[in-house]
């Protein structure tokens, strides 16, 4: 996606301008989605995003810019604009870029870049739709979709890092609606994996549809949930989001080095 010689030249330019650290993040992101509603294909979307992010450190100050142009002169221009107010004598030297190769952790047999497999995805969703509707006459709607993404990234930095990675994502989701009189309820399932469309081989469209339908049907005849004050218990090893919102937000790295009172006063609490 980006020539390593070009990346090295841009990093050298950033350090020449006085940056302590420089990094390039190159991304090619391909997406494809298909959705059915009311028993027929409703939407098909696809797209490609490409860009290069440039991050510079001047002490505790972090600067970030981006472009979709791979030309060396343009990348240097963006770097110069970022460093314009912080330019100083060079204090760091970039190491040689060495491509690091790692074993593939999440293999992919049917990647999006090879084939979108639209016919197979549509057939799977229509089979799920039929299974949902077969569960009850009270099922009034089913909306199903398959979203597949493939993200290729390259990272270069002034410490000599050069690493490439390809990330695959797939998610199959289905929503059902059941109605009896004036009462409505819904059911939803959304299995996914770090994989390509071969993930569908692990799924049974009929069973998936039955599960989605049963969720809506069980709730359709259920009593209303009780309301009022209730105790909240967070089990050991759980609650990361709750912790973050309570005090983690104020302990972010970009605040702590600056002795920000909202973070430094929390450390020993």
C-alpha cells in the first residue's frame, strides 16, 4: 500500500523537524453488506476506504493528520503542516525499518477481497427468513443482514517498526417482529467472527431463524418487567465499562503527564 522507502523518508522528515517520535498508519478498508426485509433483498452496499494517518510526538504534545495521497511530497507537506508550530532542532534519529512477520492468528478461506459471495449470502438470509416465519402466524417481519469487512494495515514508526496485518470481520444478524393485537415484541441474534464468509458453515440458517423467532414470541406473552429501585451487583472480574465511566476516563495518558487534577487526584483512591 505504501512503499517502505517512502515511509522512511517521511519519518526522517518528521524527526528533522524536531519530533521525538513519528508514526504512519496506512489502511485499506473494504466493506460489503447485504440486507433482506419482507422476504426480499432490500439493500446491497459496498465500499473501499483508504488513508494514511501521520502521528507526531513533541514531548507530551501529540499531533495527528491524515491524507489519502501516497505521494512522498504530499506526505512530507502534511508532516510539515503538523509540525509548523512546534518545529525545533532535530533531537532523534530514526532506526532502519525492519518488516516484522508474525504467524497468522485468524486465517480466512473466503476473504472479501476475493469474492463478496452475494448469492450465497442472500440464499442464507432467505432461508433464515423462511424459518422465522414458519414459527408462528404472529411473526410479522424479519430483517436480516450480513456485514463483511476486510482491513489491511501497515504501520511504520521511527523506532524501526514495520508491520503489516490483514483483519477479517463477518457478522450475520437477524431481527424479528411479532405482533398480537396492539402488542409487539422483537427478537435478535447477531453471531460473528474474525473470519470470512466460511463462517456461515458454522451456522444453521433454520436453527438461527427459530431462535430469533422464539425470542420475539416468548416476550410477546410475557408480563411487564417490575419497576422501581433495585440493588445492582457487579461480580468480580466484570464491570470494565462501569469502572471506565466512573474513574477511568479521568486517568487517560494524555491527562496524567500534565498533572491534570481530574486524574492525578485519583491515583491512590
